[in-house]
């Protein structure tokens, strides 16, 4: 199914245990296999693409259940709103469901129903899903998740994007879809050294697409996926036709005088119109009350990592807080996702012990400045109303001089593909129409 540029093994003669670095902690704890895949008779070359299948040990699930049952809860918040963080009653209800009703095996089956692979790039095993469209002329698309998301936030759009004729579209809208896990997230390996910032990941994604066999492709992302897509746009590797993002970087789009006012705590400049003042006030609100998570992970990922690695409830609270902050209907993630969907994502982080390693991308991004240069490739932008920062088009043009598509839609939040998969898919189709 994969058009590899390297020679494939000619025979499958043995079964080997391939362990992703992201699941090494469970291996060490329980000594059981996570994934068994078929390999060739000869030693695998570093650029081989290997099939991957999830199989979490029963012991790991039992340990999770034991820890949930032994939770030491704090007292309730002393306010009647979310101003102190996740409310005790909400988290206890989620954890009670996690302990007594949630079934990880359903999530595992969901992943294993899709073609999954590992490939080593720059010394790190990258896990990815690769679904080819039934339409031969489909456009190759690499789509990247964010934090605290994962591949789970993108699964609902696989069907609409790869098989649009079954979802109200036409064959000319089809994509061949590649969904990688960022290094240190999910089943991708945890980097053992520093330097895996968005620029390096962007270079790895170009290697990945060309290794699969796609000489021309487009990139899409929200959250960190948008930042990585931006990096790809600056690098402009041969074959990258354009990018689409549904999250905009504030620092590259906001006018200097507006950014200065935000930094100094000054009022909105008088020359801003009503839309711009709204964006300014929302940015100030976020920076003053909603940015603490990034400040912690950008400066002390190891410190917060101990809690994320040791306590499933601590991990759930850290993630649930951001879901509640960033969904379209603020404070009510259960209106955007089912409890199973929320817990699929959180449980993936728990079982792979990637709470700490995923936090390091914030440190990497803060420590390693992005490469200089403009984003010269064609760029498409969709603004969802529940996104944290929603700049007007003329601000967006500051970062994207080759802006080919800009649209504001009427529903959906930060997790757009997860919250509104049909609308999101329609936006991705429209974004890249002119590049086909």
C-alpha cells in the first residue's frame, strides 16, 4: 500500500517486537509487549517503514484502574465558577466513569482499524497513520495534531477527507492523508536529547512525505500543528504546495503598537476598530488568566512532568482544564465530546507516559528561536469562533504575504477537526482547491 522510495523486503519470515520509545515506560513496568509487527528477514534499514499495531498490556490497564481507585482528592474549590481551575465535581464525575465504565480496548480497536506505521527519522521513530484515498488523483496531505490533543482529535476527518464522495463532496476534493504523532507524543518515540523544536519537526515531516513516496503535498495543522506547518512554510521544501492553518500565531500577526500595549498592560490603542479591540481584549484576557499552563511547560516541563507521570487524575485535570478553556462552548467539554472521546485522548497520554515528554515541546519552542524568513508558500486560513486568538484578515496578511484563502466560520473551537469534523473537512477542501 505504501509507495516507498527504498527497497521493500521481499519476504516476511519472522515476527519481531518493535518497541516505540513512547511506550517504553509500560514495557519497563510490566515486561509485556506493546506492539508486534511483521518485518523482513534482513535487518531493517534506518529509512524503512514498518507496520505498527497497538496492544497495551492488561497489566498497564489494571495499574491505571488501581491508581484511579486510590486517588487522594483535594477539597472543593472555594468559588462557584472555574476561576480556580477544574471544578472538583466535574473531574470526579469524569474519573468515576474512567474507573468504572471506560474501555480502552475500544479506542485500541479504533486505531488498529487504520493503517499505522513507524519509521525512523533523525534518530527518532515516528508513528503515523497513512490512509490513501480511493480516488487516484487525490492530493497528499500531512496533518498534525496539537497539545493536549493527539491523533485522536483528527480521526473523525479521515473519512470526509479521503473519501469525500461518501461525505457530500466530490472526487476532486480527495486527499491521501498522513497523520503523524509529534515526537514525544503518543506512539512516536521520545527524543533523548534537545533540539526537537517545530523547525526540526517540520524538516522531519518533509522527509516523511517523500519517504512515503509523495513528491508534492500540502500541510495542515492547528495548535502545534499550525506552528509546525508555519515552519514548513518558511522552509518551503521542494514539493510543498501550500499550508492551511486553523490557529494563528499572535506574535507574527499582531501590529507592533498593539503588541507593545499588550506587553505593557496598556489600554487598546485608540486607532483600533471594534473588531480589533475585541481581539485585543481577548488576547489580554488569555495572557493574564489563561497562559499559565504554557509558562509552566515552557520553563519547567520536568517539574510538572512528575505529576503527569505519577497521577492519572493529575494528568486528566491538566488536560481537562484546557479542553474546557478552548472548546466552542467554554467550560463544557462534554458538550463538544463524549466522555469516551475525552478519555481516549487522556488515556493515550497515560499509557505511553508522554505527559512529560509532550510538555517539552513548549520548552523547545521557547529555547530554540524559529528560523528566520517569511512564509512564501501559499497559505490558507480558517478562523473558528471558539479559537483563543481570532485576528482580522489584514492582520493575518502580515505573517502570510501569499494568503490565498481566509474564512471565518460560525461554529467550532480550538479543536476544530474534533469538534466540527464535517465543517473542518469542507474548509480544508476549499483551502486547497486552487492548488490542485
